[in-house]
């Protein structure tokens, strides 16, 4: 399941175009967080995507749009700055293998300032669309179209690598739980946050099936229990 999430969109034309893209690429749901534009006016730009706009769920906070998801993917035009673990990114064509049958949310920020660091921190993975380094900032609807197209390409490509044994949301939840518990035990300052972000994202990107995922959960649980034992 793919959910497109727009955080405080500011332009009616972008919202309309994105609704149309949701129809083009068979998106399941459209959520709009605290819109800063007139959604009724956006309908004139949506063509046959108007049905997505009419049934779009409008919520007040990003938390309300992502609370039931297995995997949250944020987007930004600022990525991979040295020393900034939060903005370590994947390319659009790299995320298709992470999706499978999971409940996935693609989170897009405001046309003017994008997503805040706090909003990016609410997600599991960040995606960056490589472009001219002198001007990498894309129009919101253009960014949505590129990412949805890359996911669609993977979906319809009969020669793609099979990923039938997807990691369950329960296993991903346990991985996140034990990484966070271990991190909370070893952290010494706020600057250590990068350890949690890097470990969680690396595991989410690298685990390919449920068997691997469960093995990682067992390992993390054993590490956590060993830490508890040494503290007694």
C-alpha cells in the first residue's frame, strides 16, 4: 500500500497535479496535512485524479498521517551533508525493494521550505532526487512524479528481483524497538543521536526477507539482555 502525504502544501496547482499523479501511478491513498491552499480550487488541476482529491484525508498533524504505517519515507532537496546523519539519503530507484507488501508513506514537504528536521526524524528513510548540484530543488509535483514513476517502473518490471519474502511490520517494529533500547543504554549526549539513526536505517535498507529480519531481532535482543545483565 502506497500513501502519498503532503505536508502543508501551499499551491493549488501542485495539489491538483499530485492528485492526478496518484491516479496515473495507482497510489492507494492521499493524505494532506494542514493544507495552506484551497483544496476546492485544486480540483481544476487534477483531471481524472479529482477522485483522489475528493477522498483525500485531511489531518492536522504529520503524526496523524503516519501512525498506522510500517515504513515512512521522507523527501528532501538537502541531502548527504557531511556529518549530518539525519539527511543520509537513498535514491528513488533504490527504495522499491523496501516496499513490498508493507504499508508505506511517502512524505513530501512544503513548496517553500520542505520538511523540518523534526518531521524528517519521524520517518525511517530519506529519499533525495539527484539533480544539478547548482540547483537541485524540484517543483513539488515534479518530485512526486519522479518518485512515483520509479516505484511504478519496479512494480511492472517482470524481470525485477523477486521480493516475495518481505520483512513483516512486526519484525521491523521489533528491530526498531531493540535498536532504540540499546541506543538509550549507551548514549552519552544528544550528539549520539546519529548512532540510532544510522543503525536503524542501515538495518531497514539491508534486510531482505523475514528470515534475516528475525535473526537480526534475536541478535539485538541478546545484546540488549546482555547489557541489562552487566548493569545488575
